[in-house]
């Protein structure tokens, strides 16, 4: 297979971590007889420096022409970087919102997995973390409260703010289908999270999810209220496989799920549209405080590349090989600074990439 990938190394540690992910992709593709064609483009601060805008139309076209986009991270130090003296629509993060919109990315996936070797970083009680967890939060990204009409008016001498939460059947159906398709690649369980005891939008969400579930008799479906889900994530995270939810609930729950893993440098993510196309990037930012020192943890980006193989290219075996190599490196005691603990061996970003390649 030929994989046509647009790379956006970005700013800060972005170029360092993307270089490691490419190295790992090259290794696994060489082993399995695939060819990769990379096209590197600029976005964020790097694009501002060269083109005076955070995202050019050419970059969007290059991304659209690819099968998938692999991104590092964008942005700089928000207090000291000159990029943040620009008007908001010209700052690095504006590029991020624009590219998500241009590519129609409506489904955000964030896995939360507890590595046995990093269990000490998990803030949960030992008896809970001992069971481990391996879940995927699937968040609707382009609808709901964040995109509804909003206004602030004055009424009876006081200010009143109004935000509207809308979802259409088609918006819910397309993400539900993604959620069930992805559950089929995992442990075949979907927990749909809503607030159907109060909200109309949640009652519609639940109705459409049930309709979609009828086409997936092999996938177990359950419904959970969002307040209960927030509690269950810290009480019994092992029960979850795919958590499917709307925009705002997903925003909050995905951060909570990330937090219980305890290690930001390990968290991958994907944003998908209704084709096989996806944008894959670590959940963390550009870490300008450690940029250029070869000490960043490249694993979140490497795991994002594994997600790309699994969800865009259906290369599940190759994705498994990368994930197994990451587990083996941790088992062998190697750690970057952010996940280092006494008795383990501290390595830099490039070395971590090399060690993972050696295990593929
Ligand atoms: P950050 O995630 O970049 O860093 C937070 C802390 O975690 C820092 O101490 C950093 O050194 C550490 N860290 C992050 N990733 C790491 C890694 N891979 N290995 C080791 N340590 C790591 O968050 P921030 O400091 O709030 O933001 C910095 C910049 O990143 C800002 O400009 C912000 O807007 C941007 N940002 C971009 C994205 C994105 O590109 N999608 C996401 C979040 C933040």
C-alpha cells in the first residue's frame, strides 16, 4: 500500500516529535512492504514567520490531497512570543480551528490507556488503577453549545446571556456510526453519554444512537447520564471501551480521562471526517519551555501515527506493532524526563524514537 501523508511539524517540540513518529512509521512500513510519501507543510507560528498567516490556502489544499495529516503541535509561549501580539485571527491557534473546519473534522478521538509501568502516575487509588483501563472518548466536534447562537442582552436592568445547544439527526447519526465502527475494532462496547433526563438535544441523541445501534447487533450499547459518567471515570474506569458523546460533555470528560492516565506526553488523538481521512496529533501542546533540547516525549505523536494506520488505512496489524513496541520500551525501563521515575533509564526524544524502532 502507498500512504500519502501530509506532515505539519509545527512549532516548539513539534518538529522533534514528528521526526520520531516518521522514523517509526518508516520502520513499520518497510517491515510490512508499504511505501510512504510525506509532504511537509507549515502551520501555526512557523507559517506566520514565513507567510504572515497561520495557515495558507496551499497548506489546506495539500492536506486535502493527502490520505491523512500527521501533526506535531503549534503555538509558542503565550506571554513572550511575538505571535501573541497579533490579532486573534492571525495567531497560531487560528490555523488549528481553520484547518479542522476546512477538512470537515467532526469526530475527535482521545484514547486513555493506563500503562502498567506508569501506574504510579495515575492519581486514582491503587485498588482502582490495579484493574487498568483502556478507553476511547469520541467527542462530537462541530455542533452543540459551542457552535449554537449566542447573545447577551439587557433585560429589566440586568444583563442576560443566552447560549443555544442544537443537534440535528444527521449530525448525531454520522458520529454515532463512527463510534460503532470504531468499537468494532476494539472491545465492541459503546457507552453513549447524554443528559436525557433534562435536555431535548440529549433525548434526540439517545434516540438516534439507538437507531444506529440496531445496525450493529455485535456491539453492546449502554446509555449513561453525563454526571454519572464523570463519577464512573474515577470510580471504575475499567468498565469503559468507547465513550460516545456530544461536544461540551466530551470536552470535559476527555480531559478528565486524560488526567487519570497521569502522563501528558503519552496521549494521542485523532480528528476524523466522514471519509477515512483524519488528522492525527498528540493531545499536548508545543511545550516551548523544552523545545530544541531533545528531551520531549515523542510517544503521544508515535501513538497518534499508530491511530492513523488503524483508522485511515485499516492497517491494524501495523498499528498493533507500534503499540506493542511502545509497551516493550516502557517494560524495558526507558523513560523520557516527563515520565521518569527512580530506577528507570532516562533517555531523550531521538533515543526514545530509536528504541521504539528497534522493537518493531
Ligand atoms: P503544553 O502541553 O505545551 O505544555 C504543558 C507542560 O507539559 C509543559 O511543562 C511542557 O513542557 C510539558 N509537555 C507537554 N508535552 C510534552 C512532551 N511531549 N514531553 C514532555 N513534556 C511535555 O501546554 P501549554 O504550555 O499550555 O501550551 C504551549 C503552547 O502550545 C501554547 O501556545 C498553546 O496554545 C499550544 N497548544 C497547542 C495545541 C495543539 O497544537 N493542538 C494544544 C495545546 C496547546
